């Protein structure tokens, strides 16, 4: 490759003219190259890899220099491949100019859309090339789903909550791609609903199913695909590993082994240790059980990221950071979420948005962070100016009594939002408002999509069969022993349930009780001096990386230690 190397995308590209190396062209362009190599429809484009983009940035406004030559070559290829000429209107060619990097850089790389003039294209390319020294530049034809039977969506090759092998995701008819991710509206499911792509355009959906299967087989992982349907034609805009719940991570890893896509060692390395912690946390009781004790939701939306979180309401990300830094458990409550909210989402214990969907920014980030999240809670009003949220309980109330300022002084009053998934407007009579001010407590049930005032009763999660399968594979690989520290009969029983290799006695005072219980239950007792005592995942990892032959921890940490021990064995056995 030289400093003038370019790569092309789209049907008709010469063999070897594309590049799927993210380090050179960025993750987006690499995924486009993969999809094009599978014979899938991607909009035509041209990519300046990182070294070439640096040359473009250095050339600046030099007349007839590298920048102008790149623009000429980009236009020549894209116009020929698309059959359109650069210009405005439905029949004209509109271009997008983006930066691309191997690692995501939220907010760091500009995107310029709807470019229809050569001078504007030149300026956009220069701006993107100069944004970061390690960015590639992608110029690509834009496609639009705003006309006819078009639309835009995000599809996942497996269910992001359960890991089930079925197409999941969301779809908005007569929309552009940004409309799905920005979370400002509530999209329709992409499958199995009246307004879904599956029902509205079954032939296109069947093509999407085949595309998801092909991409997943190539990448050997669950994938998330951005798509647009333009006048009945399916275009794929990007593919990337999908952010899914901890439960789904475990199930997908095990299923991919059973399907022959990956081996057991890969599955063990793919599931984050932190996911195991999320799977043993208590969750809110089922709605029927809560209703039996007089607890009902004040809001209901979509179960965007599994788990239960309880904390104080805060509607501003900056204030989330401040309160979390003081040790408070905080729920970030927003109408929608953007890249500017990520720091607040990271500091919060849970997230609630009144709009968006299962593939909105809030949902995707929450799953990546393993934070419980409910989106599309359209019966919740978020009042930024008043620093509060309003939810609805059971007693009827006149709709005119629910009036909340949406913009501070001079802001407009709005009624509860319409949920497109329900297919109807809100009723004329709504429920009596429950006002929750900043600093007051709510509970978010991200597994079922409910929001409750205050703290609610919880219960252990049901056992995940695939988790025991994965940990069984880990046990077959690991060499180090994992012991549980026991100070009582209950601890011994917990150690057995966690599949520990044995127990150590926590205190001499309880030695007799622990030893008798261990003997009766068939659990061996190991001297504490024979193991390294560890108190968290970081200490487990450090001890096993240093070659410890046995670690001892509380019973709740045993599953994580079993997984880490297997990874340590794999790391030691890996070729140097």
C-alpha cells in the first residue's frame, strides 16, 4: 500500500479493490467490505485509508493536489456505480463523508451528510481528514427510506435480551437511518408486529434474514446491522458485533459452539466476567407478585437492558456524575439519550428514557455497560426545567390535569406521548400523575420494562442452563482450584451450589460447624494457607496470572473465579 492507495465499495468493484482491515479503513468501511464480499448490497463508495487520509489532511487547499485528485476519483467511481450524477433532488446523487477508526471515537470523528456539490465535498473530505491523525475517510452514496415503501431500521441476528436465534430489532417506515438510533421516536419491531418490516415487506425481510445469517457466519458472532429500504430495495449500511444482555452473551456463546461457529475456548474468552455478576444479582418480583402487595408501575416501556436498579432520579447527566461521585445510586432519566450522555450513563446504576426503542442509543449503551434500562416509557413525562419525572398510577384523572413544561419559561405544555407500538393515541382520560422529584427514589426493571416509585421487593434470578454449560467447559480447561470461604452451614451450602472445589474455614471459632457441614454434604475442607485469598475479580485475575494454584473467595465469586481460572490456563498455554 502507498500513500495514494484508495479502496472502493459496492457492486462492480474490481477484485482486491476493497479492504476489510479496521486498522486501515476503520470499522464501518471494513464491515462494508465484508458485506460486499458476500454479495450483499451496500451503497457505492470510496475509502482513503489512514495513511492516505493523512496525505489528504497535509495537502490542505493546495490546488490540483492530493485532495482534488481524491475528490475526482471518488466522484468518478460513485457516479458510475450508482448511475446518478452529483446533485440535489430525488434523482440526484447525495453523498455522505465520514471518518472511520478501528476503535469507536464517539463525538471525535465528524460526519457530513447530504453533500450535493463538488466544492462542498472537497471541504467535507478535508474536514474529516483533519479531525484525527488515525482516521480513514469514507465517501459514500446516500440512500433514503423516506419515499414510497421505504424505511430504515436496525436488525440483530439474535434477540439481544434472551440470545434466542431469531431476527430482532426495530424499524421506522418512511425514515432515515438516524431516526432509529437517536431515540426521539418509538420505532416498531422489525418482526412479528403489524407495522414490522416482516409484515409490510416480506420479500425484503426474507432477504434481510439471509443477509444476517451470512454476516454472522463470516464474523462468527451475533451482529447488529444498520439498514435502509429505498423504493423496495434493501441496502446494508454497517455491521458490527451487537451489544446484548449478560444472559444473551452466555446463551449466544454456548449456542455458537453447538452450531460449530466457534470452539469452547473462544466462548470462554468471549463472555465478560462481569456478565456473571449481572446474572446473580436479584431482580424485581414479577408484576403479579408486586401487585399482590400493592405495588404497581408508574411507567411501562420496553425492556432494553436486563436487570433491576434502584436509585434516585436525576434528569441531567452532569448532575448524575456529581451525585454518583458522592456515593449515591442514581437513575439517569431522560427523554432520549445521545453520545453526550454516555458519561452520565456510565456513572448511573440504571437508565430510563421516555422515547427510543430496543436499538436506540440509550438501549445499546446500557447493554454494553450492563446497566438495567427501560426505553419508550411513553407514559412517563420528563420535565427537565422542573427537575422531575411524572408517571401514572391507577386512579383516573382528567387529561388536562397533566401539564408539564417542556422547555422552562415560555415552554409548551404537552400531553402524554403516543406510542407507535400501540397503534393508537393516548386515551382522553389518563391516570393521576405521580410526581418524582430529583433525589427521590425509583426502581427500574429492565427485564420487564417497568418503572416503580421507591424500592421494590426482589428475588434471585432463575438459573441459566447455558451458564452451567459454559462454566462446565471452564472446569474442564482450568488447572487452578477454586475454593469458597465458609463461616457457616449456609456458606457451605452456597459453595456447593456455586460448584466450588472445596471450602476453607473463615474463622477458627466456626471451624467445627463448617467441618461437620462439609463432611455431611460431601465437600472437602482445604487449609486456608493452601490458597490465595481474593476479594474481587481483579484480585482473582492477578493471583491466577501470577501462577496461583488455588484461590479462595466468598461463594458468590466462585463462578467468576472458575471462568477466570480457565482463561488463565488458556493464556499460559497460548503460543508465544
